[in-house]
């Protein structure tokens, strides 16, 4: 019985580690997407400013 409990605990720990890694990855993806949106907005502002000069 003790071995079964030990296995269950280890499985749960591994699951928690995987879920934590997935959360970290999702956070990195959302930061990259936010940065890309910022770059697009900056490019649009620059394009607009340059087109108004000429």
C-alpha cells in the first residue's frame, strides 16, 4: 500500500510540474503577442507620421 501512495504522490508532483511549465510557456507566448502588437502599432504610427510629412 505504501508503494501505491508513493507512486500516486510522485505522479501528482510530476503533473504539477508539467502544469507549471505549461503556465510559464503560456505567459511567454502572451508576452510575445503583446510585444508584437506594440511593434505593429509603432510601425503604424511611424508610417502615418512619415506619410504626413511628404
